[in-house]
């Protein structure tokens, strides 16, 4: 006698807009803004173009969602985690500097975004993220007793140091100091009154 089996259940979960945005971030990291293309992303996710169109009207909508996802993961989530775990503003500055430079040295995503700054949506996202990050750094310097103009100037200097570090880590890796005391000395200089 032949035993009947129930139909094979689908074990694959339904993709979300964040899944698509995460895949697009990975593609952007590997190939730049041109890497955000529907068909290759669908193939990498094991999905159909129909799944894409369920979540997004077009590629531009995916680019916008991808940039929003980058802002959330690479800025807002990090700030929230630091706020929740570290009460000391100087320690937060140090953790941010160490974590951000280590991440940027390993992951070319931010360098790719900087290289795509001629794309209007990327330029807008970079402007928003720069303003948010510099503002947060300035806030930390204010908590340490610096007046607002000096706090903003130091926050901007720290942020541009990070951006330069990220660029050099990918363009000329041997020129970036590997000694962690370098970052401590940079921060110590910015904390002097």
C-alpha cells in the first residue's frame, strides 16, 4: 500500500522590505550604487521580481529605502545603543571613534556612498547623516562642558577625521596608523580645553 504524504510545506519565509534593503546595501557595498538592480537582487534573495514589486514601486523606491536603512543601522541604532550602555560622554566619544574607524576600515559601504555623492538621493542621505552625526558629537562635547560653538567645531573635526580615516583605509591602507593609541591621542587632543 502507498502511504500518502502531505504536500511539502513552504519553509521559506516571506521577504520584507528590510530584507530587500539589506540585500541592496550589500550590493551597494560590493558594486556601488549601480549594484542596486532588481533582477540580480531578486536572484541573490531567491525571490521573484514580483516580490520586489510587492514592496517597492520601482528601483528609486528601493534606493530610498536602502539609504533609510543605512541611516537607521549605521547612525540611529548606534546612537541608541551608546545612550543605553554608556553614561559617560567622554567614554561614548571614545567608543564611537574606535568602533566607527574599525568598522569603516573593514566595510567599504561609507566610502562607496561618498563616491556616489553625485546621485541626488545619496547626496541627501549623506547630508542628513553628516548633520545627525556631527550634531550628536557636538552634543557629547557640550555634555563635557564645551560651549555650543566650540562643541560643534570639535564634533565636526572629529567627524571629518573619521571620514578621512575611512577614505584612507580603503584608498591607501598602509597609511592609516594601526596603533590604537593613535585614536586615543586624537580624542585626547580634541578634549583639551
